[in-house]
C-alpha cells in the first residue's frame, strides 16, 4: 500500500490516480493527522507526503513515525523547495525529495526502486 498525504486536493488526487493507473494500491489523506488516525500506517509500504501542510507538516510526520517505530520509506514532495528542509528530510532517512511539479516517470521510478529495496531487505 502506498499512502499519499497532501493538503492540496489536486496534487493528492493526481498522485493517487497516477499510482492506481500503474497498478499500485494507493490511499490518500488530506493531512498527517488523518493518516495517523486512519489505521493504515502499519500497512503502508511507501509514504509520499507534502512537506508544508497546515497542522503537522511532512517533516513532523516523519519524526513521529520514527518515534513510533514504524517509519516506511518516505518520498517528500513540495511546491516550496528549501535546502534546509531537504537536508532535514534526507538526514532523517527520506528516500527522495521532489519539487512540484515533478516528473511522473521519476516518481514511478523512485517508487519501483524503493519497493524493490524494501523487498530485498526483508
């Protein structure tokens, strides 16, 4: 299951539809809090999250998942590329950081590699 967390409904729906068109199981959430409360955290094999969102942002979500001991591979997407946030994301274990708009092919390639590495390491 790939989970998408983004407060922008256009971006969230577009990413979800892209993943579904490639045969992935995908669910989307309008906020980090909704994702955490969903019961799907433990079923998520890859998380795509926006960096800047109202309430809990993507970096805070990453920190929370790590503290809880269940942090899937995370791909960050953002309309506001910031080197400090990018560095924070990678230092905490992010697998990718894309500026919006991003190449659909690049995202799919990143997901394929991430899931293949997760399968190999388990």
